[in-house]
């Protein structure tokens, strides 16, 4: 117990202590900027005041700046993980520690994960040690097709994790959405359209406005929407949404908040895209899209980005019958913006994103398959998911003015034999210790005299 209290106290001390950004130049490394280009050998990255100043082969470290020799190392932007439950779960199977699904809640769209994200959850530490520096935290659909509002977090070792609250609304429109809606997709579509129409009418009647807030890690940085509405707005008549659910959907209808729609089947993807005919302001992102390759030209023409799993070829449901490992590659070749961020049962932790991206590169060696180039694959877990989340040019990339999120690797980050040796978020070096590393260090050299009595012979 004393050991557990000591560990908890040290974690809280780290979280409570303000740490200033470090000015640093890493020289002589192989640098991947995250923009889709090939890695650059013998390059330099300069971070000053928590921001990237320069990155490339012709960059010189400013005089007097601390320099780290990156020979034999790789330097990349931090990984941006989409569709995670980081900070919402301690143990999946323990209901009291799992805040992903609100299966008995009277609310749906109004649910907001931001107030309950716990930066001390073990998954934060595991992910950070794996090179993940920012992530989208997503609620799960529980009592409604509307799962609620997700947030964007950084994984710094402090309590100020939520950078962009209410960043998107998440809607389940696949087979699970059909079940939640009463047993059929027809009901799910009717519920979604009705909700959007109610929200539009409610916003007009209540004169609801959405204003940007500026609290965050930097003055003037926008981090989310604050929806305000008149409590006395007329809601009489035939309405299905609660007042707070209707208010939460107004920014979606106005195009001020993204709507993530989970959908897999090709025909259902087209139905989701058709929503823009009725609600043209929708800022839509498709999630899943296992059969996206079949309608990739239509997705590309609509300009709608996709968050998809890297390799999915086992049709575990009827809506995934045409799943193929070439799904992502074919969509990218068709001009679709695709972020790798969906997870299957194997390797379903955000820190495994580099492995999933590496699999997309290896897929090019399979006859008849379509994969990604190294640059495309790495961008799919860095700059592209950041852009999908509305943070293009600000995170997930080593470009002038971007956040100083760096990962120093001991080898090619898309190889499973490589691992981060240093991680920086906003120019602050982060601890890589976590519960797993502490257990490793404790038990690999534990004297047998310290074993529990049950192990005595």
C-alpha cells in the first residue's frame, strides 16, 4: 500500500508542477516532417518557446541553444491518435471505472467527455511512452445513436489535458446505430434527420449563438465551442430531443462543430454523404468506412475525410462483407483524405498506430494489394488526423509555428523494433515511465526473498 501511495503521490507531483518549454536543437538525425514526404537524413530540428522554428537538412542550430546529437536517431512529430477512449477508462471490464458509454443516460448529443477525462489514467502514460502526443477522445454510443461530444487532448504529464473541448459530435449509424434506434437503419436515419431539423429550428427560436473560448495553453488559442441558448425558448409541440441535446446539435447544423459519423457499408456511406444535400453546412467526417473503397470516388468528390482502420479484411458483420486490407490504399489513390485511427481487436491501443502504418507500407509487397508509401503512411498517423480534427499545420507536423511535439526514436518509427527514447509536448520533455515500466523494473530483478509466501517451496 505504501508503494502504491508513493507512486500516486509522485504522479500527482509531476502533474501539479509547472514546467517551462525547453529550447532545443536536435542535429544529425533522420527527420520525418509528417507532411507525406520521405524522411530526410542528416537533418536538424529546432524548437524554441514551445514551437517548431525549423526542420530540415539545411537548418543550423542557433548560437547558444542546447544541442542534442541525433546521430543514429529518428525525429518525428508526435503521433495524433483518432478515436480513442484515453482518460475515460481505467479497466474496461469494471463499470465503475469506464465512462465511455452512457447506456442509461437521458441525454445523448449533450454528453461532453471534457469534464471527466483523467490524465492520470494508465493509458495516458502508456500512450505517451509510445510516442502519442495528442489524441481525440471519443464517447461511445450508449442509449442513443448520439454518443456525445468528443474532445482533443494533449498527453502531457499535467492536469491541463483538454485542449479542445466539444471538438466534434459522434454519431453511430452502422448496425449498432440501427439497434440503438429501435432495430433498423430506417429508424436511425429518421432519428438523425429529425434531430438535425429540431436543432436547426431550436437554434433559430432560441437565438442560440456559439462563441469561441480562449482559455488554453496560449492566449487567444481557440479550443472549443461554448453554446449558449435562452432557457425560455419555445419547445412546445412535436419534439423528441431534450432541450440540452437540441442545444448541443445547433453548432453541428451550423457547421461550427464537426460531426463524426460511424458507418461501414458502401450504401450507408452514400446515405451519410447525402445528408449534406439537406444540411449543407455539415462538417462531416466518416469513421470506419470498411467498404469505403467501393465508393471512394464519391467520398473524394464530396470532400469528406475518413478515419479508418489500417488493415480490416475479416467481415465480422454484414456491413463489412466487402472489407479488404487494401481499403485505405485504394481510398487514398482515389483522392480521399484518410487518417489511420480506427482499431480492431488486434493491437487496439493508440501506441500501436506506428505498427498499423508500417503494415500499410508492407502491404505494397503483397501481389495485387494496395498500400501506402512510407511518407503517406506516417502522415496518416500524424498530420492527416490532425487536419481531420481541424488542427492542420498546428500539430502532427514539423513545420514553422507548429506545436513543439517531438518524438526521438531509436530507429525507423514504423518498424516494430523501434521505440521512443524522448518525447516532447509543446517543447517540454515528458516522462516515459508508467505502470508497465515500473512493473518491469520491479520484477525483472526481484530477489526471491521478496516473493509472496505463496511462492515459497
